[in-house]
C-alpha cells in the first residue's frame, strides 16, 4: 500500500507555501517572475550542459573544477528529497480539492497514490545521491593534481621520496 502523505491546507496553500520558502535564484527579479516549471526546466538544461562539457573534457581546467562541480551537485541534491515530498503533498491536496478528477475507466485515487509512492522513492534515491556526492567530494579532496606538488618544474613529492630512499633526513622526518 502506498504511503499516504497528509497535506496541509489546499493545493493552492501548499504551492504558495512551497514558493514562499523558495530562495531566489541569481538574477533576483528575473527569478521572481519564473514559475516552478521554468526553474525546473532551467535546472534540467544546466545538467544537460554539464554533461556536454564533461563529455568533451576540454572545458574542465583541472581537478579543482571537478571538485567544484561535485560540491555544487551535492548542494543541489540535498534539497531534492524535500521537493519530492512537497510535490507529493500538492498532488494529494489537488485530489482532495477536486482539481484532479475521475476520467472514464480511471481511478484518480490509485494514480495519485502511485505518484506519491514514486515521489517517496525518488526522495530516498535523492538522499542516496546526496550522500554519494558527499563521499565523492570528500574523496576527491584527498586527490592532488599532478602539478600540485610541483614548484617551478620541481616535483617536491618525488624529491622527498628520493631523499627518504637515499636516507637523507628532511623536515618531514623530524
């Protein structure tokens, strides 16, 4: 049996509350004139653009760019579970308000319950995605670029390893 979501107020109330809690996007005034549908389309377009850039690889200057994209995706996915829950509440509220009506041969209660269950699953998957991106961010922070240990063409890491191998003490050995 699908999990029931208890809405608070009407569908309009739920949508208004969700929009009121929203943070304005960069661009301020423009973002306030955009609908939820417009913002979702922009987010999908941004992901498509990131995919195209990543597939070329040329527009990623280095490891710091990869880390920054991972961090930004992590921040984006943190709010997805809550959004899924809010969308489920809106569907239930719209059904209860009579905005979703019965079509011949269809049971809207069944389809709303199915959508609510799917949104709950999507929210759980988004939680897992956020956690995985957090782990990727932590792990990538441990990585170094091949030029990170170089100073004016000198590989400091290799020089330190060579010095240790030869038995020459350094600052790191003290």
